[in-house]
């Protein structure tokens, strides 16, 4: 027989009784269920164009109602997000595509590179995220921006994708 009960938020006590008909043994243990995992989070350029990153108000508006609502801080166009749970994370990023030329040419904009990596992150780590923005429409079309992710305080990026 197995029974369980919630003792405190996220902590379950499990009781097990086993019997072979003549002998019976009991055991119990606690299992912690982490409920802070958000699932997949999807960063964007927050509708910003040009050479600078988005503002706090642009990201607040873009992430309203999403898993990132109220969880992203913006500093000088760099989005910052705190890792909620220690574990292994798969990060997929893409550089932005190039802009379409305004000179009447039939130029087709190039696509940015996509990169995927798996990283061990610790709860409380702050990830810095720059999301590449589409190249500006100018005479021949501008190149798209790169995307970057790194842990705050570390000089080496975790992952980079060119635009």
C-alpha cells in the first residue's frame, strides 16, 4: 500500500507498507516537488529596431501574459533573466535576418545562423541576453544583428549566433 500527503508547499510525505502475508514493513520519506519551473521561455527583440536594444517598457509590453512577464530586467538594451532552478538547460538562439534593400534591387535578405547548446546552470545565475534585430532597410539592405547569451559576471559567452 502506498499513500502520500502534502505536508508543506511542494513537499510530499510518502508512506509505503509492504507485506508478504506474514511479515510487514513500513517506510516513509519526503519528496520535494519543484514548482518554480516555467517551461520554455522565448526571448524576443521586443519590437525594437535599429542599432540599440529594447527598453524596459518595450520588453514589459512584449512579455505581458507570457512566461517571462515581470521576469526580465533591461539594462542598456541587454535583457537579464534569473535562472529559477539548478539544472541542465537547452538554449537555442538565432541571429537576425538581413534587411531588404530600398534601392529597387531584387536582393533577398539572408537568414541568420541558428545555434543550439546544452548548459548546466545554477539557480540564481543571471543570464544576459541580446536578441539580434533585423537589418535596416537602406540602399542595399543592412545585415542582421547577432544574438548572444552569457552568465552575468563571466566574460565568455555561453552561445552566439551571427546575423
